């Protein structure tokens, strides 16, 4: 029986996007044993995942290199036939090379790719066609048949569904207001302005990590006359995804919650400030909307990942987005 390991130890949004590979691999090799390696903290994404045999965990924050060696030893003991490395960083390249697998596959931009048995050209864009990240990852499988890359997919369990059931009795919207990067985050004042004009028949749920709680409180405090509940830090990843799936609409930044929505085909409105959808990380839900400044800015995009502050100080890419643009994605009665 074929044993395959997928490596994706980056941040949570990248891991969610890599779940599309698991879908494609299961279709291509339905009898294969498939494992995945992720960083500590992301393993709960795969609770009860139907196509995974084992989730390997690399503890990167403490004794990073000691734990790296432990992971390599574990991988070698598992005797994989194939290792597929989604990342382009040296550490995962070293894991791949030392895995002992018969076949090692990864992108040519990985510093250790010269030692892979198959190197795949990493194409950020292809002529006038900007590839989505799931399409870039799909190239690693080298499937010859005329098939398309699968969308990412998460599998909230019945327990996850039960945990959020009490929040779903009335129509609601989910807001994921935070981002690690300042220039990818819709400003607090803009969130408040938008939510103040949102019809009051919709309960507002504020989602995020425990570290986003202060931001959510600032928003909630400004909405004293609107039903608004802070769930940041109170739901697991899969519970959050389950809740988003049942929302009338989910409003998110260009960040991980957007990929959660894609992975459960939840309705989503993605707000792009300094980044652009052409980078290949846009929403994939069947009901998805992209909101960005209407007029071009010479300074936009100012980077692929976002920045800690607006280089031009005006932050017009966010400040000139209007409430009407956001409201347009809501259902019309």
C-alpha cells in the first residue's frame, strides 16, 4: 500500500489551502495511506479528517531544531514512498531530502530542491493568467488527466456542529476583523461604520483568535444598539468553520478566515486593502465577493504579504472602500 506524506508547516491559511491536495490525492490514489506534517497549533484542523491516516506535528516555537531532528527521525521510521513538500523554505526542504522516501517532490524555489527526485517550477502567475494557490499546489501531483484542482475542504464533525447550534437560531453574519498585518486589516473605524448600517435583524458574531479579543471589544462597544457577540478565542478552528458555513454572509480580510470559508463553501465577502486577488489567494466559495478600492492606486499592491504600516501613510486602499460596496453582497429582501 502506497504511503504518502504532505508537508505544510506554514501558517494556518496556507495549511487550509493545502487541504485541496488531500482531496485530489484521495481521488487519484483512493487506497493510499496519506499523512500530513504541520506546525504545532494547526493539527486540530484535521480532527476526524476522512482521508488522513496520521497528522505529524513539528513544534517550531520551542527547541525548533531539536524538534526538527525528531520529526525527521519519525518520518524516516514511517518509510514513505512519496513525500510532497508544498513549501519553499529550507527547513522543509531538509526534511524532504532526509525523509528516506523513494520519491520526493517540491517546488524549484526550495533551496534543497536540487536534491528532490522531482522539481516542479513554481509559477506565481502564468502570462495573463494568475494561478490560484490551490492550482500551484496541484502541479505537485503531476496528474496527467484533464482534471482541475480541488477546492480546500475542512470537515467539521457533528460535535463541532452541536457546539455552534445555539448561535444559529436567528439570521447572522460573521465578521473576522483581524489580520497579522496592518495593511491587510480593514481598519476598526471602517468595520464600525459598516456594522452600524447593517440591518439590525442580523446578529453579528465577531470571530478570531484569543489575541483578537481587544479588537473585537472595541467594535462591539461601538454597537451597543445592535446584537453583537464576541466569539474570538471561544471556538475551535472547525467550530468557526461550521458557524461560517451557516452564516448569511462572512466578512473577512485577505487572511485565514477567508480560506475557512472556501473550505466549507460558506458565503464570503473578502476585503482587499493593500494586497490584490491576482496574487492567487482569493475566495473560492460559490457565493463569494471581492471588495477593493474602485480606483487604481500607484502604491497598490505595496507587497505580497502586507506591511506593519502604510508606506504612504494615507492607507487609501482601505479608507476609500465604502459601506455600499460591502452591503452589496448581502441578500436583498
